[in-house]
């Protein structure tokens, strides 16, 4: 079961649609708040599909080759995980014509588009649940959900008691995916949007549908519609079970390891062991993993690390590791944000508010990754880890050519003794840091390299 050919080459950009760019004020809801207002669980800021289309040149300039969109289907919330119509673009985001225009422009520029598939639960406005609210136990859709008591009380304070809901939220009633009619509906939705031209699905909380047969059939349906479609599951733990069904997972354990190492909570040797263990765990699917440093469900990377140099170090590790690196909108310009909903701030299009060095860094990493096949498809080679120095190094090797990623996660300058036999670098070879231009010569089987505080080097 191979990963779609394009995924290891991809650099993803995740967009929370209401907060990226407002391209068509005519579709704003009447209670829209000013762009840049403090984000809440209720407010809308007017971001839409036209806004993404109008800023596509910004993404291309950044080096993005794939976009993952949080839900875009009709729903009542700004996050849209409570979907009421899976076949309709939310009017607050635009029209089907807007979506097709965005998709066509992306594909014309070599950019893939992956949508968020929310199939564990629906919103209360979804037709089947609405029918249950109207008709109670006489509803023909009573078995589409897990109803405990009729009539179900879907509104009011407290958690859902009369039916199963995601984490007990009344607004997110859980579908009964054991019901053949529910399965048929979900599979039809998957086919429909693939037929419109999307390039894959990011599956929301797939572990909540704890059914291998369901996901095996879902995969079969998707791959029959488009063999090159990417399936990526939101799984928060390191668990090889899920790559039997998906091409990759949202690699939150890698995020935790990188931020732990750079932030000082994880020792160098433990970090290096985790990097190696992830590759061993996922095998060929390691190159199909989606690698985030942030998302709509986490604190912003600049907020976690608190320092631009540390952010650049974390990104240097992220972009050098097997898989498809992903940028959460705004992280490339140092947008701050705490826990949800603060991590969903509006993108500041005033460049005076940008941390430009981070953006230039992402451009540099993306360009080098695009130019050097070993960074995209090379085998992972562990090289060195030193707790005392807080230094780690690993290589990416492909057809005799390779890049060594060397990191100093400390506040002092380090002189690293790097064993390079695993890279195939012989005595006397000149090695150059692709990021700084500094050169050194291999001595015997060692390379001696100086790293500034919080520096990462890509040596080739």
C-alpha cells in the first residue's frame, strides 16, 4: 500500500477559512466583526474562498504546494465541524463557483487541495438529526444516531444525555456508522467531492469511528475514485494501526518531540531516539506523514517557544524530517495565539506586523527541499545525539547523495564532532551548509562543525 506519489514532495499550508482573507465582503454575515478582532467561539470575521484565491500568489511565493482547508461545508459555527449540509459550500465562504475557481487556480499552479472530512458527527441542523427532533421515535432516521431517550433534548446547558455526542457536546451528535444507510451516505460524500476535483481528505477524529472495516471500505471507495488521493488521519498518538487505512497521519507526536527538544523539556538523546522510532514504526508511510508544528487545535508555535530563533530551529528540523511539512496559516509570519479559540486569529495582512525573518526562512527551507530529492525522499540516517551539548544530527540519504540536519538546542555556541561515515562522506570532502553557506572539510570519518545558539544546519 504505497503513499500517493506527490505527498513526499509536498509542503502543506493549513487554512482556517474564516480567518485567512476576506475576498468578498458581500457574503459576510450581518454580524461580522472587524478583521483582527479577538477570536471567540462565536464570532465571524469574513474570511472566504475568494480570499484564498486572491492570496494564492502569496502562498506560491512561500513555496506551498498543497493546501489543507478546515471544513468548508454549510454549518452554523466559524469552525464548521457541526456540518448541516455536506454537499453545499457554506454561503458565508462563497459559492460552488468560488470553490471551483479556487480549485482550478490551485491545480493550474501545481497546488493540491485537501478537504476536512467530518464523518464521526454532524451538526444539529443536519437533515437526519433534524428529522429526529421533529418526529422523535417515529423518525425514519432514528437509527442514524445513538439515541438513548425520546424526545432527545438537543439544546440547553450541560452535556448531551439523551444521545451520544462528540465529547458530550450537544451540538455534535455522533453518527451511527454501523448503519448501512449512514455508511452509504458518507461514502457518497467522499466520492462527490473527489469527483469535483479535490486531492484528498483529512479525516477528523477517525479513532472515534473505531472500526477497521469501515475505514477499509472508505479507503477503497476513495482510491477507486482517485488512486492518487491523499488520506490523512487526525491521530494524536504514535499508532501504526492507522496507516493500514490512511496514507499518513497528522504527526502530533513529532510536533511534541520537536517542541520538547527545542523548548528544553526533552533531552537530545531521547529526542533522537524518538525520531528514529517514528520512522521504524511507520515504515514506508513515514514519507506520507503530515508534519505540523501547529494547527487549529494547538497553541501557536511562536507562543510555545517564545523566540524567533527557536521557531526557525524547530522548522529546520520539521522540514528536514521524512514526511510532508505543514505550515499553519500565520505561523510563517510569527502570528501568536494561545489555546483555542485564540489560535484562530485573523491573518494580519499589514506587513508591518510580520516577523519577516521567519517567512524568509520558510521560503528558504521550501526552496531547498524542492531542489534536493534527498530532503523529500531520502532514507533517515541517525548520526549523533549529545545530551550535554543539546545537539542532535540525522541524515537524509538517497542514491548516494545526502543532507545532514544538525541542530543546537542550547543558548551557547557548540563545537560538534559529527560522525559522517553513515553519510558516505570520505576524508577530505568539502561539506557546505545550505542555509548559511559555511564550508568545512571532513577529517577522517568526522566533521567538526560550529553551531551558534539555536542554530540548525543542513549540510551537503
